[in-house]
C-alpha cells in the first residue's frame, strides 16, 4: 500500500474529465538521472519484446499492423530556440521524420522563451531582443500541420553550475521563495534571504549534490510561486495559439525538501487545526528551539501537506486553461514509478487522472531495459487507459534499435502518443546510417514514415 492510501487527501474537487481532442495526421527530464532528468540508468539487457523482425539492411522496424499513435512527438529543449534558423530546421526535421507533436520548452529555468512574459528572457536570447521563439515555432509548425505544446518546468528555476545574470530573475529577486533542503534548514533559518550568503549557500549545496538534485527549486507551498506559475500558463493560452500546456517538474526534488522558513510556517498553520490544544502547545514550545519540531513529530501529515501543494497547482492550472480554451490539452511529464512519485516527489499523478485534473500523463520511462519499459508504461495504461498516456522514450539512454523496440512496445499497448526525449539529443548524438539521420531512421522504422 502506498503511503497515505488509507485516506489520501488530494485537496482536489471533481471537475469532470475533458476529452482530449487530437488530430491523427498532425495538428521531458525524467526518472532519476539528474543531468538529463531521466531515471537511474538500468543495466542494458538488449532490445525489448514485441517488435517485428529487422528489415534487411534497415535495422528493426515496428509491425505495420499496429495502430499509429495519434501523437508522435518530441521534447524540444530550449537550446534549440535561441536562433530562427535552428527553429526552422527543427520543425522541418520533425515533419520529415513523421513526428506531428512538438513539446517546446518555453520556461526552462524560471525564464521566458517567448515575448512579453512576466519572467526575464534568458541570457541566450539577449542578442535577439525582438525574436519570439514560440511565435516562430507556431508559425512554422502549424503551417505543416504539427501540434505545438508549451512545455513549462514548474519548480526547477536555476542550474547550480551558474545562476542567471538578470537581477530580476526569481533566484535573485526573491530567494525567500526557493525550496530549502532539510540539511540546511537550521543554518538558513538564522540567515536573511536577502543576504548574498543565503542564495550562494543554496547554490553550493545543489552543486555539491548534483547526483541527487537538478538545481534550485521554487517553494511549492508558496502562494506567490503558485500564482506566478499559474499566471504564466494562462498567459500562454491567452496570447498564443498553443495546442497544449505541458507541465514538467511539477513535483518536489526529493523528500528532503522543502524546509524553507515559509514552508515550515505554512505547515504549522495547516496542521494546527488538526491537533489538540495540548499537542499544539507542546509543539509550539519545541519549535522555539527546533524549527523542525512539527515536521519530525508529524511525518504523515508533513508528506500529505507537500503532496497537496502540487495537487493544488496542477488543478488550478488545469481549471484556468480549460476555462479559457477547453480544447487545449493539459499534460504532464511524470515519474513513471508511481510509488516513488507519490512518496518521494509528492507527485500524485494517479490521483490527477482519477480526479480529472490532467488530460494526459507522459511517464518518463527512460531506460535501456525493454522489460522495465514495458512494465512502467503498462502501469500508466492500467491507471488511466491508453487514451490518457503519452509513452516517454529516452533516446539518450538507448541505442537506435532499443528506441525502435520501445516504440513498438508502446504502440502494442495502443497508447495515445509516444514522445521522444529529446530532439536535441537525437540531432546532436543520435546514430545516423550513412546520410539517413537518426530522427528519420526512427520515424521510418517506428512509425512507417
């Protein structure tokens, strides 16, 4: 039984499940591994099952009798969005290879890869102040019949290796809104967030723990953070003809976060109503000398509280988007292991599906092990049905043959879509065959392009 199953409190209300409208012919990082945001690499055990025999001289191919997924997509990382030429080339390559859905990273690290956002433009776009990457992607992609989904990193706001230079960026303007690891709770509780040492201490800790945390995160329980992310999502839907909003990092970095001063105060207020006066008085006395007195004494409610913060934001974004444009698809990249996601990242994507506050989940089943891949995608299908699943494939963790095999596994389950992470890796590092690039090889073998 998963933690909290005896009475999960999602903090959600039933709002009805919207039908995902997709066009059949056209119009991520993930499980444990930190640098690529993918899962812990598993031992390579050869291609997975369920794939047809290789065509002579062409490598493996998927059986043409399998239904073609409605969404054949690519996660497109922000590095491709820094120049008009790379944007146009990306759309052309995706279309030529048979992909019809693009997840475009428009909020990478608390920044705006689009015009007129409330957050600063990234350093990479400084030399092109009038360039609107998202607008160009939409123009190029829609002219070819490709869908465009605005991909937002929700709580990951900065890399530890180098902070943004713009002083209006969240990490500089409001360091008090950043998540704090338990290890630093006592130390930072005595420091002013406005002091230079506070932010640097968080940055250094993240950098020293790069194998466990991707960078600096915002505080999920902060009302200001929630309002910020919600405003960005709804602004994109209001001003751009996007086909979807795609949420990533809608989670805590781990169970060791968020022990920031604000989060601890909000938890005390939230849980206090459940306590007897005597118990509350006892903990109030203890917290005067130990800022973690409440969280240590009440681990179950502390987990429930953190989970509720993520649920609350996902529901709010979903409702806000649908009120504006009901046809827009709201999707989320999720940890494929539901138990780890629920207990360690406070990302209850099973609950999101059951409550009807997400249209599609994209399990980031990034592994070289075909059997493990099948197990992870099958679980998501069992939870929500194949029509609520985009199967994520980590091309950076598999061979060309392994990538095609996993596409075949997912197609065999009848999932709504298959998403490859990522376009950028495929173009830079994917294995070509003579003059045939990796993406086209995959499109031909996996989708019969």
